[in-house]
């Protein structure tokens, strides 16, 4: 009787929730997917964020959360709740969702991911994932070719986001500088050299690797966010003369704001010169944090004279400048790629590539500790090197096929379009400077538009030039800017005629080294057009006027 009881429940669950051995219930799965998609899309609303439903406090979420005693055998009932969970979520397809590096995920990626996930390929071992892992090898080789490094010598791994790419690079750099740390722990000071404009995830790596956050040596950044190479050389010398080791030199291959790319070749030359001068018994590892900028490798072989894709002269000039810088990535020992940033795939899909595959030997696991895995020496077993013991083979294959489907010209067209639209947004803001708007990143490398905001009536350009040299003026203006940004971000995004942009706490650093905050407009939407650029700025000006009016009334009281 007991046996019959559970079998009855099992029968109800199986056909509704799991693929049968023969695949006979695949049509049911297809219906679930279509139902879920339609349910979510039909309820999204017209604004830049998903239409808000009744919001629950965290307390209420915790109070109501429980797993039901009995299985819910109608999956459509569960899927019907999806819009509630989407409330307030970003909508990358909306042209006025410009708050972050948010690409639209490729249909092809999503299709492959769903299909392959049915088979649960763990991308740690070829004994399980088999030919699915060919996609990792192929992706690394193809990206290596774009970066003009030898695919026969390079190697790489998909990992847990851009943080993971930096983590792997710094770990390998630490292994070069302090080979004994694997067994003995980090007993000596080892530092990383980092630009002032670097991403905070570098600090996370120092923390989690046990190196200590104090061992991040900050190099000055220029106003355009690139690393100051004079200060870099001076600080490297100071570190070496103190007897410390340099685990990793981290270059920017496209900062999160303004897409700044460091002079990788100069940094490489300085590193090599100082290795000889100080007679080092190791070579500090150079990693390029290019998780945003990698996509411009698709332009390395673009013929700028013929300009086949007919980009405007200003965008063409910008692309040439970017390519001149990113093409030097071949001088780094490793670089990072976030496909979920500028590769038009969903979270999480990141890849770290090492120019010399022997670098992976520094992190190879001791064979006696990896039993019962990796018995078949004939297959590719990346788990011999990976931090992760579980990796999604579905993501790897879906990413590789998605990248192939778009192709080099596809990426050139999408990214070129984003730059063209960025230029139109800039043009519109310049037309409206009298309302207290000013483009902070006058020297722009990517499609970021960083906007400083001032009280109406002030000369925006004059004010901007003053505040980047005078901390007192900057502080006074920041009080107004912070109030406006807070009001805008809290009151605007959910409106159907709203815009959703973000606030960068450090769009760049002033001449005195102070962070300069700004509103950030960033669009990767291939549907965004010239009319959208005009409407976006018109809405921003309208909200600015509304805020200033509210502010005046408060002051008059």
C-alpha cells in the first residue's frame, strides 16, 4: 500500500515536470515555455521597468514563504505567478532602459540553453559533458585569434562572471610570485597594481585569496580614466624596493564607465624593463580586465578606409582609437570576457583566456585529491584546473553558438549602432545645456554618456571645469546633484513615459583625485533609434525642470 501511495504521486509529477526517456512529453514542455514567455511579456507594461504589482516587504516575503505539503500537479498554476516576481525588474528591450550594460539576450542562446539543459552536462569533466566541452575549446581559440594570440598556445575557462576572470588571473599571478603559498599560505606581502578607475571586484579577489585588501596598490588615473603610466612605473619601483612581490598588474580593457583602455603595451614594456633592472626571479603577471571592451576585438581587421558598414566619420574615428588600444591586448598574459555584457547573452557567461596555456599548471589540482573524477585521460577535463566543481555546459555551448550566429559583422553592426546612438544622445544633451546638463566624459571611448547636473541658469561648462579642479565647488554641486539623482531614480523609472538610468558614484576622478559622480546613460539596444534619443533627452530635461520647480517652491517656503 505504501509503495502504491508514492508511485501514484510520482506518476503525476513525472510527466508534468521531467522529460521522459523517449522524449514523448516534449510538446508539454514546449507549451510550458510558450505559456511562461507569453505570461511574462504580456504583463510587462510600457515603461522601462517591468510593471509594478503590489510590492511586499522583505518581512512579508519571509513570513509567507513555505514549501507546500503536496505537489502542485498543474505547472501552469505556478507559471501564472511569474509577473508578480518580475515587478520592477529591468527591461533591456525597452529603449529607455539605459541604466547599465544590459544587452538583449539572443533567442538562439536561450533556445540552445533550454535544449541542452535537459541533459545536465557538467562542464567539469569530458567524461560527462563529452563533445559539449568542444564549445569551450572552440570559443577560446576563436577569441584568441581575434586578439591576435596563438590559439595553439593559449587556453581558457568559462567562469562565474567578470569577478571570476580577475580571480583566476590574480591567483595565477600569485602562484608565479609566491610558488609556495599553495601549501604554506600567503606569508609574504604580495600586491596587485591597480588603476584608480579599476573595478571593485579586484579588491574582492585580494580579500578572498587571503592577500589582504591593503595590498592593492592604487595607481593614479588620468581624467579620461586611463592609468597614468608615469605614476605606474614610480609605484612599481617603490613596491620592489620595499621587497614586496607583485602578484598581478591589472590593466583596464574598457572601464565600466567611459570604456577607458589602458596603454597595455607601455605597461608591458615597463614591466619587462623592471624585471631586468631588479633581477626578479619571476615575471609579474599582466591581466587585462577587458570584460566590457573585448567586443571591440571584432573591429581589429575592419578596413576603416573602405568603411563597408558606413559608420559616420565621428564614430569611425572613435572606433579607430578603441581598436588601436584594444589590439595591444596581445601583450597581456591574460584577459577577461563577459559575454553577458557586450556579447548579447544572459547572465552568467564569462571567459578568462591565458596567452600561455602552461599558466594553468599553477592551479592544477593534485590528482590524488580529485577522485573519483578524471579517470579517462583521453578526454578534455577542465575540472583539473577550475575553482568550480560544477559548471554549466549548457551555458558554454549556448554562448559559443550564439556568438557564431551573430558573427564578426553582426557584432560590428550592433556595437557600431550603439556608438551612433550615443552620439545622437550627446548631440541632444548639448542642445539642452541651458537646463543645467553637461556631458562629463567629453573625451569618450565607448557609448557611455555621463551627465553632470547643475541648477538651471549656471554656465554648465564653466562650472564643470571649475569643479574638477576645486573640491569645494565639486562638493557644493554634488549636494544638488545627489538630491536630483535620488529623486529621479526613485520617482521616474516606473512611469510609462519615464526613463531608467543609473548614477555612477565615480564617473571619473578629478585633478585632485576626488570622485565625480554623474548620471549614466548606456544603451546597447539594437532597436534604439534617433527618435528614441530625442525622446530620452526630452524626458530627462522635463524631469529636471520638474525637480527644479519643486526645489524652488521648497526654498520659497
